[in-house]
C-alpha cells in the first residue's frame, strides 16, 4: 500500500507527537530515586543533609526530619509535612509525606 504525501506527513506528525509525549513523561524525573507517572512522582531521599531530587521541573531537597515530621525545600520554599496530613501546595504542585524511616524519607509530588 502506498500512502499519499499528506497521509505520510500526518503519520509522521502523529509519531513525533507520541514520541514527545513519552519523552515528556520520562523527563519529569531527573533522579534514580524518583518514580514518576504522568502527573505524579514518588521520591525517596536519604535522611542526610543536601539529599535532593529533580521532579516535575523543580528541585525537592531534604532539610530535616523527626519521627513524624519532615521539612523539605521544594522549588526554593520550605514546607513541613506530617504523617497523615493532606497534601500541601507549593509552586503549583501538591506535596505529601508517604513515610519516614531511620534512613529514608518518601514523599509524593503531583501536579494540581
């Protein structure tokens, strides 16, 4: 089957759009410690000073933690999250705490 030039162009554009969409979904994460879907990422960082991850176009950095509370810097703004608390809005994103262990902190970042 031979495609007409307009159909070939349309097929090429469709393929390019799909490739860009897939690239955008994977480009949302910039670290090994980040697991992303289309609009939401789960981030796990070590409980050490300066642990950070690039996620959904911003940097999320660990600041401090105790047994139930974590302080993060997200897009340059400090937020304090508590276990069981609803998501906090920062820089157009929702940030919530998943877990705190002796070694790691896991939190969710999603688009509004």
